[in-house]
């Protein structure tokens, strides 16, 4: 047993041969939340309320209440989040098989393009160029789009203008390609949501939600530290909170990488 692969893995972690990168943004009252037009329901911002801090309310202990929407900060999108994914069995945060919360990831670096163009869309052609260099995206992999968007401050991060948000995302034709031709497990981005800022104008609107969840795939939003990951060879750990029939939840996303 001591020579088993899990023991070797533990040794590699202890020796630093495998390192863990935290892809999670801190959660606090400044955490940016998605802004929808006024006719739609609103997500709560993250809110912390102190219960006691070694004082008369609790002399030896410190704890808080917190409140937030399921899709706040770095978070996981379950298929049930979208109407197109609502009828899959085991499509919510509490019943997705836990084996799906550990999966490899491909990281596509378009940070240069995204810096020049806030509306940059990752296309099939660009992904195929990436594949020529690093190999085909394996079925069951995450595709993470590195834009360095996570390095922006709140207003610039949401980048909301009069005509809506301007944030990079996947091209509407790329999403079905990744879901069907590559059979990925999901899509991850550094923006506040998985879709591009202008995706409400796309056909279909919000393709990374409608098509990904329509194929029982997942999403990860508001990721950071993607610049610390190699193009291939990362293993992601992404368990959401076990909210009964949850559509998603804030998530501590960890990436295991070979040092
Ligand atoms: Mn979401």
C-alpha cells in the first residue's frame, strides 16, 4: 500500500514536486457581483455580520454570519442553473457525482488579446491553434480562458458601460464545439460570469450558460492566478457547497501543478 499511487501523490505534495495554486478570489463586501437589467431578480452581495469576537457575546469564540448569492465571487455553475440543463438527473450542487469535482484543465492564454480588446472572443480557430502547440483538449477536461481580467479593480473588472458589460469570453460557435467535439467537463473564466459581457446579444444569448449547461457541463467564474498554470497538466479540485438543489455556490478552486 505504501507504494500505491495515492502514497506517491502524498509524497509528491510533501516534497513540493506537486504544488497547489489557489484560483480563488477573496470573498468580502467588495466582491463584484453580476449586474442584470432592472426587470430581473437581484443577487445579494457578500455580507458578513459578526456574531461574537471573544467578547460579551461569546467570551472565548469568534464567528460570523454571512450572506451571498450562489453565484458570488469565485464560484461553480451547476447544469440546473440554466433552463436548458434543468432536466438532467444529478445536475445540482448536492447530487452531481463527486468524482466530477476533480478533473484536468487546459489553460488557454489570451491575456495579450484581452488586454487590447475587452470584447475579445475566443474562437474555434484560436483553440485549434492552441491544440497544434499543446495537443488536443482531452474529453473530461476543463477549458480555462486566461485573460488576466482578475487583476482588474472592481469597476474595471465588471467594465459596465451604457450598452452593457465589456468582458472577454467564448465565441458563440466555440461553446458547442467544446461541449460536443471535445466533450469538455466545463468552461472557466476570470470574468464575473462564464459568458462574455456582451453575450446577451449573442444567438443564442449567454451561450456558455445555455449550451454548456444544456449539455450537462459546468462553469467556473471569477477565477484568478491562471497565469501560474501551465497550458496542460493541471488537475483542478472544484467542489461546490452541498446546497440542496443549489444552482451553484462559492467555491475554493484549487489547482495541482507539477513544480
Ligand atoms: Mn454563475
